[in-house]
């Protein structure tokens, strides 16, 4: 699970550079990343899809960890 999260974070650094190649006139030095997700951007659908995947990929391990913690705490709380 943590390797997948590391991969997502690495891709989060790489994907904007790849998408910028397909956006004529985009400059990493003078424009924000949100310009890639703007509706007038030629890559906005791909960028927005990527943001959704990244969001789920970051939140999912936290949900799994919270469920595992609740299960292990439940065993100890039943002793009292």
C-alpha cells in the first residue's frame, strides 16, 4: 500500500510536466498548476481525472489505517 502511495506522489510530480507538453503556451515558471485544470485547457479532463485518482489514492490508505486501528483498539477495549 505504501509503495502505491509513493508511486502516486512521484507521478504527481511528473504528470504536470508531461501534460504541459501538450498545452501550447504553458510555462511552469510563470503559470500555476491550476491552469492545467482550467476548462479552457486542452488537457483539463486528463488533469482533473488525475486529481481525482490522486485524491482517492491519498485518502484510501488513511481510511484503511483507521479501520485497522479501530479493530485493534476494539480488542483491547473489550478487556475493560
